[in-house]
């Protein structure tokens, strides 16, 4: 936490909110940093009239200040059964990242809302604000259990529809849905969210090593199949995995979505600190 506390969240753009935070918006406000003048309009607060200017020019001008506002950080956790895979599991890796990002956000006076999804949005915690709320975030994350199938597109589209607060959406998922991923991410961007996708993958999913006569079981549907795996088949699989990851990356690049592949073989602290240090998650 001491290391994370040194990193500041840089908002991608100002988001309107009722409470002050540490994000900068170029609207008039009540902070002490002077911005500009504009002519007085009927209904303006007379407390912001610059009477010194009025005395010199015999005209009313309003002082504008740069407003400091908070934003909402939405964290969407994939809790489908496929997130159980790995040692440590993808689920645990995603929870650690979510907990760390929540801590940074709360330390910067932003609101945090964590939700889980599988075939739809399953659970959502009430937005938290301030470090005093951090324990609530941790309890929420610890209580989440991965089960059921994935419907990535429908879940993200549902969240884009029901969410009342715009802001930054961080999606933590393995993105392993045969129905695709594009429509869900597009729904969030159409909803005027700033979107970041962190694809959580286990090393064995990216670069499997096992060969021989193997029994494969699909973790979400329960279907199974025996296959003989040799070096050639492993090479074809790895190439297909790389192509899929590249497809997601290229799509995100084209839509202005931040993308990062999170390999569970890399310690989550190293991944997170490198990612934030690059300024890719919360860009100004």
C-alpha cells in the first residue's frame, strides 16, 4: 500500500460530480486557483463579482476558478467459472488488482464501484468514497465466487445501460466467450465511459506444455474431449492464442480503449506498478 499510495490517478478527462475530489475540470468552481473572467449574466452568484474591476470599468465581471472534482472508477470483475483456472487462479489475480486499484482511487478521493458479471451483472456494491470505505471494498471482493458461464457482450451492455455515473470503467476478464467481445466494449464506449480492458490469462492458456493422450474438460459447460497432443498441435494452439490476443489488442487500439494483457505468471504488484507507471490506465 505504501508503494501504491505514491502513484496518483490521472483522470482521462474531467467528470462532473457533486463533491470535490482531486480531478481537475475547466468549469467554474470554488477552488482557489483563478482561471478567467466572463461578463455577468442574470442569475450569477454575486459573491463571484470582481468589484475592483467594476470600479474601474463600470461593468460587472464574474471570476472563474478551476474546479476540482471527483470521478467514479467502475471496476467490472468477470466471475464466470473459467476465472477459477490457474495456480494462483485468474480470479485471485483479478481480485488483487481490483483491490489495489480501489485503494489508489479512494486515496485520491474518487468514488469506487465494484460489480461482478457472468451471464449478466450479478452483484454491485454501493459506490464507496474515502479510505474509510476500503474495508467494504475488500469484503465485497472476498465474498465473490466464480461460477457459471460467460456472456461478455450482454453483461457489459447491461452495465452501460444501468449505470448512472459516467467515469472510468476497468474490465477484469479473461475474455473467453465464444460469442465475442466487441459489442460489449463498444456499448461502454457509446455510453461515454473511458474504458480499460485488463485481460487476465493463465500461463498454461497462453503457452501450454502438456503433450500426450489428454482429456480436456470445458470448465463452464462441463463437456469433455480426448485428444492426442504433440509438438505440432501445441505450436498451432499457441499461434491461435497469440492471434486472439492480438485481435483484442488491435480492436481496443482502434476504439481508444486501453488494453493490457495480464499474465498470472507475473506478480500482480509488478504488473500493476509497471502499468500505472506508464500512465496507461488513468491518462490525463
